[in-house]
């Protein structure tokens, strides 16, 4: 009886080992678009840098920040910077579910910005707005970024 149990155990062990190898082999043969997976998992935010002054006007650098890629990328330099919270985005004509949003309102005018992950790219849109604007502008694509070798780079 011991011999039969030993043979049965050896057969079961061999069978399980072979099926595990096939599962691993199947996993390795599936194509993986690593860049698209990473960019969609990013938690993009925007932060402002140190304000300076140029010709009497404030100059505020605005950076895109990402936790996993660990880089700050200069997006623009504007006269002001205020983050727009998710519950206020619709009032500015933005989609509610975007990666980030902010405005650069200063002295009666500025731009509204938002960034969104689309087609495995981070796309940043903006529109001008001001106190004396008669008709609201439409959002236009401002910049597009792709993940390249672990870095977020602007697509030109």
C-alpha cells in the first residue's frame, strides 16, 4: 500500500508541476503594453513652483507631478495658480473625472486647464476666460505627453 501511495504522490506532484509551468508559459506569451498600463495607473497632480516676477507681473511655474514616475515636469508658467477641486469642475465646463484641473486667474483673466489620460497619453486641455469675455471659449488641446523609458515626455 505504501508503494501505491508513493507512486500516486509522485504522479500528482509531476502533474501539478507541469500545469504550473504551462500557466507561467501562457503568462509570458501574452503581449504587455507596459507604458499604457503605467500611464493609466498614474495619479497625476499639479503643483506650483516658486513665484517670481517679470515686468511687474507674477510668474508661477506649474508642474505635473506623478507618484510612480517620481518626476516633476514643467507644464507652463502663468500669472497665477489655483487648483480646481473635483466638485467644481463641471461649473467650468470640464469633465468631472479628470487627472487634475487648475486655473491661472489673475487681474481679471486667465486660463482654465485640465489633464486627462486618453489613448495611453496624458492630454492637457486649456481655454481662456476673463471677466469681459462675451462668449465662452472652447477647451483646446494644449499639450500631449507619453511615457518613454520611464519618463513622461511631451509629444511634439
